[in-house]
C-alpha cells in the first residue's frame, strides 16, 4: 500500500531533479578547496561517473512502478535484510537533511544575519520545510519549475554581470593537480550533487506515468549539472587562485559586481537563490525521510511524523559539526565514504537481484 | 526551555487528538517515540549537555579504525 496519494507528472520530475541538483550549488565550495581551478572538470567527470548509477535508480523505480524504495527493499531482500537496508537509506536521508539545514544556518550566520542565534535560523528554516512536506509531493512538484527558474535567473544574470571581470587564464594550467585530489573531487561531486538524487527512489513511485521517467530524470540532471558548471566557471574565472581562501566563493565573486557604481552589493541575490534552492532540496529530503520512516513502520500516513522529525533534525543540524571547517573536513572524508555503498552498490545490486528473481512477480505476470 | 515546552505542547496538540479520534494506534506509538527522542535531544541542547554526533562516530570508524581516508590537501 502506498502512503502518498498525490501524483507527480512526468515533466514535473524533470523540474524536481533539476531544482534538486541546483540546490547543491552551495556545496561546490567543498570541492573548490580540493580541486581549485579544476573544479569545472570534476563536475563534468562526476556527472559522467554517476550517470550509470542514476540510470540504475530510474530503471529500478520504473521496474517497481508505484512503489518506493522501502517497499522495494522488503520485496527484493526479504523482510529482515530489507529492513536493514531501509534503515541505511533512512540514516542517509536523516543525516543529509541535517547537513543541508546546517548549510543554510551557516550561510545566514556568516553572511546575512550574523547576530541572530543559530538555533532560531535552523528552527525557522526547518519549520518552513515541514510546512512544505505537510502539503505533499504533488504541491512541491507543481511549483518546482518556479524554483528552477529562480535559480537559473540568478545564475545566468550574475554570470552576465561579471563577464567584464573574468580572466579565463585562471583555468590554466589544465592538469596541474595530483590524481588523488582529482579523484576525491570526482567522488565528492558524484556523491553530493548527483548521487543524492537517490532520494528520488522515494518519489518516482508517485509518478502517474513512468514512460518518460528515465529521459526526464536525465534532462533534469543535465540542467542541474549545467547550472553547477556555470557557477564553477564564474567563480574560477572571477576569483582565480584566491577562490580557495573564501568560505563561500559565490558570495565573494558576486560582491565584485560593480556596474557604474549603481549595481553593487548584489550578494543578496545569491542569498535569496541559495535559500530558495536549498529549501527545495531540503523539502524533498524531508519528504523522503518522513515517507520512508512511515513506510518502515507500516503507517497509513507520514503526516504525524513530520513535526517530531523536524524537532530531531533541528538538534542534529545544530550539533552534528562544531564549525564550518569541521563540516567541510568530515564531509570531504567520512561524509562521502559512508554513503558510497548506498549510492553506487545497493541500487544496481537491487536491480540485479530483482532481474534474477524476476521481481516484481505479480506486475510482470499481469504484463505477460 | 519554555520555548521547547511550548513547541512540544503545540506538536502534541496538533497531532494527538486526531490520531486518537481515528484510532490510529500504530501511528500514535511511532509519533510518541519520535516525539520523546526529539524532546530529549532538545532538552540536552537547552541544558548544554553534549549531544553525540553520529558523524563524529562514523568519522572515527571510517578514518581512525578502518583507515579509509583521503590525504590531507
């Protein structure tokens, strides 16, 4: 039995995926410290590396039509092992959501509202996400194109306004960094913006038609990746080597916009865009978390769990890291290593087992 | 502390009457467990008791015990 009654159109999936990937625009900064001026390369390489795995997510969701990943795990791995795998998924959703909520808090405390208590920023933001989750996936999907347009507008307009300050020699030399740093950068990129699309295994089950699910997932992914690429190119071309010393490269580059001393201090644009995009990403994660927990316990609805989960998320977000430096340090190592099996092993393995066992049986029997 | 109590009084007032009315006991049980966890975490935060970080535990397991890590940049 499906917990979610709302339905998502196939083309809305495109906007959901694109907006979700765009929501990671702030997290490029984690890679900048590692891959410096070659960040644009690792974004492209990360996309190429993660594409087959994302294909496996889409194929898996299409094979088990109308089911979320928790139901699929029970069916493929059996009740006990399925629950263990589901707990891994839930832990990932729980932690990633808390990191993203913390990102917004850190963004505001560092750049926009330094005197506001950190916990109040987290409470306000989480409460807003909880409200969106209460409204359901259908409502989020219906407004998804607005989030994407807002993000694209800010990314393209700031790129255009900074063109006169760009120095494309900042990208040279092309292959200067040691391989291990490039590898870490690719791992980071394939895990954070792209691998996190594993959250859609909780959402694709709500599609009314799955015919174009794979195509729309990939178009969305491509739009999201292009957005990240534009931001990365802009920051490197404007800031050059100095981009590694800033806490937020996007903020720093946007602060340099000066058109005839009239258009200056445009960093509020980045503040708005990043808040909106991370809100969208967090809402999708929060929705996936609430539905996954409700499905695990066999509940009829996820709605009663939204507020208690919000309470847990706020405290985890407030205490999980000691500082932004600690946040970056742990994310660049344990953060991307612990989630690797979930993103790169379990979905293809689930698909393989389902194929060998001929699952789901009743659906395929009907088709035959 | 007062804010925390008000917040959880609000959460309980919003959810519990409906769950009891619809006799959704399983939902009520999971809701209560999550509420207790959230309240205890909130209380620890308010009283300045260190809340254990799952990521710190994972970092210890992956980096210190298993030795899987990327070199320092």
